[in-house]
C-alpha cells in the first residue's frame, strides 16, 4: 500500500485514486457515449466508492462529459473536487483545436461553469498548447484574474515544461500539474521532481499509455506483465500502483466508461509493490523492456 491514501488539492483532502471523465463521451472523445446508462452508473459508482476527485473538460465531447457529470451527481457532494481545464476546443468534425488567448480561457471557464452547474470550479488547469504563440505570462495572468474573481478556486497547469512551471509558480500558488508520465515515459521527470520538492500534486495523464495509439508499451512490457502475474493482478493495476509509489503527492485519474473496469482501477490503490518489484519497474526503458 502506498504510504498515504490522500493528498491535499487546492486546500482540500482528496483520495489519491481519482477518476478521469475523458472516456465517457463517444469514440475519439467526441459525441454521445456508446451507453449513456452505463456512463451514469460509472459516475455514481465513483462517488459511492469514496472517490472525491473527478477530472473533466468542456471539450470532452464537447460538453458531453460535463453534462453527464451534472446529470449523475448534481447536487454535488460537499467533499467532491471537480477539476476542469481550458485551452482547447473542438470543431464540428471533432478535431482538437487550440483556444489559447486570454479571452478564450475565460470563455472556457464560463462554459464549464454552465455545463457543470457550478458557481465556482474548484480547480481549472491551463492546458498549454506546445505551438501556442500566446505569451505564457498573459495566460497565467488571466487565470489569476479568474481566481481572484472567484470563478475558479485554484490554478492548475497542464502540458507545460519545467521553465513554465517555475515561471507560473513565481507568480501564484499552483494547485496541481497535469503532464504525461508513466512507467515507460518519464520525459517529464524534471517537472515531476520539482512538484515533489514543492509539495504540488502531480497528476499524470496517460498513466497507462495513450488511449489514442493502438500499441501500448506500458501494458505490453514484459516486466509489467511478469510482476502482474506474480501478484495475480492486471498489468494496468501494476502500472497505476507504481505511480502511487513514486511520491505521496501523485494523484491518479484513470478513466473508463465501464463499471467493471472502474472497479479494477480502484483496486490498484491496494496493490503492494515490494522493493524488488519497484527496482525492476524503475529499470524499464521506453520500449517497455528492462
């Protein structure tokens, strides 16, 4: 069992195993869910299981994930921390587009408030587009203004590098950082380490590898598969448990549209990895092999 079951996110205690709503809409995170009833059951089971950290975005669907969350859970439990993000949008064909200008960030927050049925979003992540020509400092300034106006509770960052993390944190407290990180992709180690040193929650997206690619080096790693077999758990549970063992400030948001898969993800919080397993996983390379 990881050393701590909860961490502090924007001043509120949350379970380290959260839930990501990205997989609730249809294929490609676009359009209605394949099974609306099952999506509602997943969200209600999330809360029933004690999960109190849900990650979402207005552009998941678009609107679909937020509207499902509202339908399933509103009025929200007092302890529930909903985290959304701004900085992107979808066109009519479902393509991912940037929405990086300060006025677009503000519009994204307002749309999230509307669809979620909230007066304030507990945390909103600024998702930086790697090719954005908008000065990062202007974006951070707009997020600070939104927080100071009471529209958001805390400012998170997503898809940012180490320099941007330091730049933003020099101006304002950072509620969390959401970047790509998993057993085989540790290219974000500098940001991961900086967050650990500062006590800032780190929320790895694609903890099991990208859902947009057919090949998955995390779940096909011979090391991961071997350890899973020895513990009688799944490779996905090993990969999630490994992340929880890295730092007590790591928060996970694995997503699914299936109640059965949700239960598997939640059970990963109870997978114990001994020193031998942790050492073997630490040695896994980018292609999933030692």
